[in-house]
């Protein structure tokens, strides 16, 4: 995946060239009860917690690089944090497949829509 963003959207961090908060901060503002950035706006990971199912959390970890022409190459990974009982009940291994499925979603939908899709998945009502 290759993106090109103006350098004005790139914010320096101490341990990596650029943070991804310009893409994800609006998501945190839209879903403050579910989304948290552990290190504030310059965090390298975003937690998405389920309000409906305590103990369920997706953690998106990102690394990005900017080349000399301003091309941004993000790498996002999804980690899952779920109760042991949920893993035992997951006969179709959906939780295990989530990181690869998220990577596919990123390629199809892009960063912002893929992240919002995860949030909507975790906050979906049982009757939906």
C-alpha cells in the first residue's frame, strides 16, 4: 500500500519518522468510549475496546516511513486481546484469522475505513 500525504500532516516522533495520528485522531474523537491512544496523539498503537463485550480489544500497531519524495509507506498490524473462553468457543478460528483479514481490509478499503469497520464490528448490536 502506498500513500502520498503532504508533509504538513506528518508529525515527528522520537522513535519513528512520522506518526499516523492525522488518519486516526478523528476516529478517536468520533468513538471516545471505545478508542484510546495509549501514548496520546503520537502513539504507535490504538486500542479499540468493545463496550458490549468486556475483555474484547483490537490493538492496531503501526510503523510508517516517508521517502525523500514524501511517499508514505504505512505498515499496520492488528493484534487481538480476547478472553480465553472466547478463544475456546471460536470453532471457526475467526479471532486467529483477524490479523490477516485486517491486512486484506486495509488493501481494499484504506486505513480510515478499515479502522472504522473494526470499530463498528465491536460496537454492533446483537440484533443488527
